[in-house]
C-alpha cells in the first residue's frame, strides 16, 4: 500500500504535466474506441459464422436483384424436393420499396427506404434484432405484433422519425399512430401507399430502414393493375432477396448447391451466398476507407499515446535522478525503482483509458443514441460493452511500452555518478 501511495504522489507531483498527458491520452483513446467500434460491427457482419449460419439468395446476373415473387415460397423452403434435402430452419423475404413522404419537395431527408417483410420474421431473422433481450425485446415484440395486426403499418428507423417530426429528441409516442402518405419513386413510380406508424426500430443499425407488411405491399401492385388496366413494370420482379438460416457450414454448402441447381430457378437464375459474402460485396466501395481506419488511423493514435507517455516519463526521470540515487542509498532495489516508474506510467495510461472508455460509452450510447457515421447501408454505430476494457487496455499497454526505456534508465541510475556530478 505504501508503494502504491508513493506512485500516486509522484504522479500528482507535477499536476500540469500529468493533466496534459491524461487529456491527450483520453482524446486518442476516444478515437481508437470509435474506430474499433465501427470495425467490430463490420467484422462481425463479414465474418463467417459457425452456427446459425445465414445465407442470402439473389438474382445471379443482375444488380439490383429482381426476382418474381413466385420464387418466395420455394426459396424459403430451400428448394427442397426430395427426402434428405436440406430445409432452412428459418427464412425471410425482402422486397425493396423507395418512396418519399414529400412529393412536392423531394430531398434526402424526405426519402423512405422500406423493406416489405413477413412481420413475424423481424424478430428471428434480422441481424442484431435476434439478439435483443429484456426491455428492448419486449418493446420490439410489441411493435412487431402491431405490424402483424395493421396491414398498413410501418416500423420506422430513427432517422425517418427524426425527419418526420423535424426534431432529434422525441418521445416514441409522438410518432406512433401518425399516418403518412408515401409516393413511389423511380422504378416504384405508381406504387403509392398510406402507412400508419406502429413502432420504431432500436437505435443503431436500422436507423435508415423501415419495415412494412409484405401483404399490403403486394396488394398495391394488384391495385395498380385494376386502376391503370396494365401490370406495373415490377409486378413480376418485386422480390429482391431471400434470407435463409441453417445450422452450420456443411448444411449451407448443400443448401446452396440444391438451390442453384434447381430447375425452378433457371429464368432468372439465382445465386446463394453467405451473408458475410453479401455484406462484403456491399462494403466493397468502402474498402480503402476501412483499410485506412484499421491500419493507419488506429495505429497512429496508439503510437502517439506511446510517445506522449514516453516523453512525460522521460522528463520526470531526468528531473528525479538525484531522488532515485538517494532511494538506492536508502535501500530501494533496482527492480523497485523500475516498478515505481512503470507504475506511474500505467496509472496515467490505464486511468486515462478507463475515463475515456466510460465517457465514450455513456456519451455515444446513452446521450447521442449512437455515433452517426454513414457507411454503405449503415448510418449509426453503437459502442460495444467491450470498449470498457479496450480503453484501459489500450492506454495501459501504450503507457507500458512508452515507459520501458525511461524506467530502465531510472533502474540503472548509479548513486556514485549522480553525487559525483553534484560535488
């Protein structure tokens, strides 16, 4: 305990230098945590899973994928035709719909990007939502039930709610029950819907997305034909992708083979790939940015922390050479001097890292509702709980490495040499 108190007194001996070192470390650890938070989610999505394996079926030769809705049911069964064929444990269809709730003034903020789905599948097949627990799960389950019961219902992402209400802070009850008329854009022109907001997605991954009932969406194509006397151009190709879940990699390999070889899916042809592969394709345009964040920005911050701590400890050691010589005369062993200097740097680095991690988690997750950083179809990133140990680990490790040379120099101080210079 006395040794720890000695370390603490040495740190606060020069408060200005210690405070500046801590502030710089806090800022740099914050940057590292933000970068790693973004990368951790992207890595999770683009890494193959060994269990609860997800695959996605899309059109083979066309982007965007456009399949006839008649493919939905057989693809959801994995094209299983014979005994012994692999049958997915769960499935989900996605039909895209791009619209605006302000047809007079179409802006980025007025756009509404929807997926038409079977409401019950939201809880089991949408990545990240199947991991919700406690209050968040109960709230989303309530919204999903409302979407099942309300054919014209819509569950909005947070960004859409902000744009509709024209304010960033709001009570969910302010938006729930609100009716909106949306107008189809581009290839969806003519498909106009009247929607009722029945809920909100949890903040984070689905901020820019909205989910509607696929039954109501498909009926809109029938209504278009009754009104105009001709089918809508997308009527025979309004299924965009099908998500499939299987137990493991081996099951997925067999499933992909039976789907791609099925004669029922020859025109148009389909491909079945892993969810990780599909996400990687979507993120292809951002690979240079992601590479720079991973291999340039984060290492540069770590190296800067190392230099800051090394510089502060080096100055401290030079100023205290006489003191350390006296300590050796009083009986302190070299390893104790070494531990003393390393302890001071660890206290600064790990302490600052802990403050930075806790503050970052609180501000971004609780106060801001996520970090707004648009990449591909992601708009907002949350700081994972793992960041609470990333901070002290990063700060402590950088401080330890940066103080090794100054600490070794302090360990090797010779009392005779120091006092000889004084005399």
